[in-house]
C-alpha cells in the first residue's frame, strides 16, 4: 500500500481509540476471560488457545489488566453458577 507503519498506527488509533497492539492485547484478554468463566479447560490449555506462551504469561497478563487472577475469574463463574442453582 505504500504507507509507513507509523501512518497506519496513527490511522488505526484515530479510528479505534487505541493502537493496534493494544487492540490485539485487549481482544486476547476478553477472549481469555470468557474462556475462564465459560468453561472448565485447564489454564495451560486456555493460555495456548488464546495466544499466550504459557500459563504464567496468561496469569500475569490477566492480573495486570483486570486486577484479578485467573483463579479469581473462575471463582466468579462458580459463584454465578451457585446463584443460578439456588434461585
């Protein structure tokens, strides 16, 4: 296309409000949290499916952005399931 990478990044940021890298990271984390709260797959499997290098990488990223560990996200699912069965 003949555009410099910086030009593409500026255009993306103007259109979406974040850089392409931030958009990709946030999208990956949204998918990860959905997997954590919506399934029972092992954390290592979720990490690989969502593009993290390993379970520790997933844990650090989730904690850094959400303030909760993957185990805490799993607990949210457990509490929600319990509330539904006791309603």
